[in-house]
C-alpha cells in the first residue's frame, strides 16, 4: 500500500501549511465505475483550471502511490481507507457531490492555512500522452 504519511511534509512556508502536489482518487481494484472516473475528471479539471501545480491521479486503493497529500474515496471504501497509513487528508465523496468537494478542497488550498499548492509555471514542460494521432 502507498504511504500517505510519507507524502511531502509541510515545507515550513506559509504558517506550516502542507504542500499539496498529488491528489489520488482511489477505487476498488475489482471495479472502476464510470461515475468514479467522473469524480477524477472533476478534481483534475478544478485544479487545472485554477492554475495550480497539482497532479490528480487515479489508483486502486490497494496500490496507492508512494506519496500523496489528499486521498479521495467513495463512501464504500471509507473503512478500507482507515487501513492506509496516516498523514494524507481523506475526502469521502460521490459523483453527485464531487463538484462541491473539489471546490471546497480548492478553497482550502487557496486559503493556505492547512494546505497550499504552488502555481503552475508557465515555462514548465507539458506532458502529453498520445494514442495514434489522438491526444489523450
């Protein structure tokens, strides 16, 4: 399992607010519902549009990445998320209230008291994935 506790500790800046670089939308390995992909897209769109250097990833809860600062899970995975190491902020949401959850998290990050994020650099390289001629 991933180690949310190993996720980028507070860098001491801005009153000890924790720097958010990665948000993980976790799902059960046996099924990835279409509704959960929509939750992932909502968080991704919200943070991209805000111009913040935050990566939103989609991972099974049994195979979380090494570092992450925010874990977004559906209500049915609430008990399994308690087994993950401490340190990451856990957000329980559904497709119906994903927009509000993403907006609330963005507001918390922009406020900067507990969580913060760096603005995306204009000169940063753009990572593009292609399948044939189609840009994904």
